[in-house]
């Protein structure tokens, strides 16, 4: 386990707790929690990620490819998100091959 993984294992539970609480405005402009079942295990995952809204109906979230949780979303198009203190249904599209598009979205987020 590398330093980033240890960091996120410590920070993610706190981030999820804040996202569900009345204190969610502290992080809601930058963080959304993705809630989805694992493809093989069926276990429910809640992953806080940074996001950028690109329109009223679309947002972009990015993660590092070596983290494997996002693979659960490739064939799992319908998930829930915790956004601004509200639990919402969402459709997901995962892009992991088009490096130019990924670079464009990353640049927009920074």
C-alpha cells in the first residue's frame, strides 16, 4: 500500500461523514460521493471524488488509473451520488482509454 492509499483510507471516512452531515457545504463545491455496488462482491462502495460540473446535467470526476475501484463503473451505468447533501440517481460513463480527452478534462478541472 503506497502513501496515497493510506492517506485516502484515513481521509475518505471523514469526507463521507461530512458529505452526509449538515456540514456538507464545507466540501460540496468540490466533492461528490459515488455510491455503487462492486461487480463481483456486490459490496456497496462510497467513494468521495473531486468533480467539475460541465453543464446542468453533467459532471466530470477523475481518479488515477492504478486505483481499481472505478472499474466497477464500466458495466454499472446507474449509480447513486451524494451531491450537496442530497442522494441522487445518476448515469455513469467511464473513459479510461482516450488519453487526449482525459487530459482535456483534467486541464479543465485544474
